[in-house]
């Protein structure tokens, strides 16, 4: 019987996550279920907890001002820096994340996903940062990381490309790695929880290099 991991995948990433899904099916008997393919333009239902085994929060649009303020409990300045927010996505991801954490489901957050996790738990974001979205950073593992003691996984060089990042870390999140050049948070883990990791880099773009992260996630289901 196949396990299921729910996710929301933007159009430009469909091919990448299709490859990840093929690997997950073959190696872990696990299906990636994209809610955008299951729902409709008007409805993206949150599945019942018994219907899925894990949650994958993927990269994509910035979190909307409404959700940043609601969960971060502080007013957002310079909201014009927020790029292409999608309220439907915010609503679905924040609702299923709440349900997943209440039910002990494994969670992996990528790029936007680490930001959703931090925001949901009460943290805040830098709305725009310099030097982390250069073309060469998108697919090349060239950004050097510095690690805290005993990180969940360790990749000394990563392909981190983003314009927002964690500012105030939410209570309960342990910082595991930062960018060496400027201290931007690149990897976190939720304390006292079976499996909940957020990374600011993009492991879906290099499945061979980042195999250990996905292996840990799928093995935890």
C-alpha cells in the first residue's frame, strides 16, 4: 500500500517534483499528491489526517501580508516588497500544516516552506535580502554554510536562491545552519517533534546531492 505526501507545486517546478515523485514511488512506495491537481480553481480541500502520511511544503510565491501579520502577530512594514502572494495557497498550506503538526505527521519545508513553518509558529521574515538570488545560485551548490552542533543533515555547499528569509525565529525552532557570508538562516528543525525540517535551499533541483535529506524524510513516514 502506497503512502501519500501532500504538497502544492507551482507550474515551473512540476517537472522537478515529478522526478522526485518517481523516485519516492520506486524507493519508498510513496506518492506525491499535488493538491493543485486534485482540487479546482475555487477549492483546495485539506485532506483528512488519515488520508496522508506526510507534508511537503515547496518553494514559490511570497506569503501574503495578511498571513504574515496574523501568525507573526506584528505589523508588516514595506508590504510592497511581497511578490505575487497567493491567498488560496496560504490558506491551504497553513491549514494543512496546523493539522499535520497536531497529528505528528512528518513535515519537510523547502524555501517558501521554511518561511511558512517559521511564520505559522509565530516567527517573522526579512521581506527582501541582498545577495541570495543570483543566477548562479539557482542550480549550483556554491553557497557555503556554517552548522550548529549535530544538524539533522549536513550539506557544506548549497544552491540557495531566494529573496526572503527568516528574521525572528519562531519559538520551538532550532537553527541548524546559516549562510557563512551573512548569517542568513538556511536550515531549521522543530524541537521535540519526530520529523520537521525546513531548508532555505532547493534540494529538489539536485536529487543526487541532496539524497540524504529526502531519504530521511521519506523514511520517517
